[in-house]
C-alpha cells in the first residue's frame, strides 16, 4: 500500500499486472463512451438498458426540435439533424447487441412509444417544409411579376405548372 495524491491509501499493483489507467489524454475520450460488454459475453439486461438509454437521448432531441418547430423561427436544423443522425447510429449499434430472446414486452412498449414520438416529429417537420415551399412559391411569383411585363414569361422554381 502507498499513499495517493489526496492522502488516500492506494493498493500498489504487482509488476506483472497491467495498469487500468489510460495514458495521457485518453482518459477524457474513454469517459464519454459507455462501457460495452465484450464480444464473447452477452447480458440481456445490459443490452436492453443501452437501447433504453439511447432512445431516451434521441427523444430529448426530438422534443427539443418539435418544440422549436412550434415556437421558434430561429432553430439550427443542421445541428438537430446531426444529433438525430448520431442517435440513429447509436441506436442501431445498441439494437445489434440484442438477441431475439432479449426483446421483452417492456422493450416493445418503449419502441412503440418511440415510434409515436418520431411520427409526431415527422408531422411537424412536414408541416414546416410545406410552409417553406409555399413561401418560396409566393416569393417566386412576386419576383416574376415584378420583373416581367408579360411579354416573356419564364417559370421560376419547381412545380410551377403543376395542378
């Protein structure tokens, strides 16, 4: 035993034992990632817990985006999309750790709730995009009318001749 930097007693490892402490700046990088079980071992509870955690994180992103679509005109869609894409990647990795026998009723219910939240978010995004398309069409018409005397007309933008 020896004394650590803060006065606590620290067990000195044997020379043949490998140190578990990462070297240099790697400690911060490893602290961000959740501990993944080894490939040879499988724990259904751990796999389900990882899926639940990722779903909860993505739902937070969805709630923030849905609320922003309802209330705010200043919203960073790129950042939101990037976060949701990373969440989808994490969810796919977590789901790969599940075996068919690991899917219980709690997980099925949680996935159904997640699907509902995704559908609400999708409806809000579609509504927002439809509004943007309408505004773009109105601006296109205004530009065309302002610049034209009617002799030469040229359609600006998509879907101009669509019924």
